[in-house]
C-alpha cells in the first residue's frame, strides 16, 4: 500500500470512528430519555456538587477558550435531590452553552453557574452564557423532544434535563434573545416533589 492509500485509509477509519461515537451518543440519549428512573432523593449539597462538576469539566472549557465562572450562594439550603440526575441535567446545560459559544464565538465567551436561595423552601440554579442567544420562536419549544439549535443535535438533551427537573418537583425556564446570550433557570423545592 503506497503512502497516499495509507493516508486515505487512516482518514476513512477516523471518519468511521467519529460517526460511531456520534451514533453511540445519540443512542444513549434516546435510551436515557425513554427510561429515566424515578429520582432517588437524598439531602445533597448542591454547591459542592457544582464545584465538583466544574472542576471535572474545567479543562475542557479552557481548551475551547470558554471562561467558566461560578457564583455559589453561601448557606444554600440542602435540598432532597437525586445527585446523579441533577448532575446530568447541569452537565447538559454546561455543555450546550460551551458548544453554542464554540460554534458562534470561536475563541471566547463565558458561562456562569449561579446558585440562589429562595428562603427555606426552594433553591435556584442558573446557567448563563454570553453567546448568540436563541430566537424566541425556538426558545418556546426547546424542551420538546427532537428540537435542537445544533446542526447535529438530537434534541433530547434539553428535553431530558427538563424531565429531570420536573421529576424533582421543580420548574425550568429559559430567557434568551438573539445576541443577548441564554439563561437557563432551574427552581427546585428543598423538600423534593410533593408527596415524596
């Protein structure tokens, strides 16, 4: 095999590998969405969970040129949550924000994660980016399955995140406009869903 053929073969293998990874990720998202288990609720320190998540994801954000800012409220009430499910929801929001910045503002931008207390009854988590924003007509449908702002997105990440928040008895909203960035807001009751 000559050098050109070997190079073409390597490129074809890389392309196949990339496509298999994409299909695997898509399949996992479909399965997660279809079989989301009921949350296993425990009192968890959300600020600590976010600090751990940001430490884990920080290097990937730096490589993309995205500044990750954390603003955690002191003395945040400790809510009843499913740590792994809420972590997945926040991870979806963080990665979506980073991808939006990378696609529309190469080499820059910031994502801010904030926690707030609403008395003893609820906490609020926000993920805000200074990216391109989302048109209003699309923002109203973002939590519907198979709606995506990404060219190769499945449209299940935000639907899954929304479902996780609802299963926790919470509310999720989005505030965005073209050129003004996007803010996702999650409000969770500290005592879990009604009847838990």
